C-alpha cells in the first residue's frame, strides 16, 4: 500500500476525469470525445515531470 500512496492523487484525478467524460458522453457523443481529449491533455500536463529536479 505504501508503494501506491504517492500515486494515489494521480489515480483519483484520473477517475474523476473519467467520470466527467462519461457524463459528457451521456449528453452527446461528440461532446464526450472533446471533453475526454481536453481532460487527458490536462492530466498529462499535470503528471509529467517538471524537469526542475537535478
């Protein structure tokens, strides 16, 4: 469990984004794809290493 603890915020964020995407798909399929793409782009921006660690 301790190995998973550092990744827990990223996992919770991904689950939240997926739930938002599912809600958008229920409204309209094209809107769901747009929301999914935007949220995945935001998720990748938040998860990638920032590069300030040397």
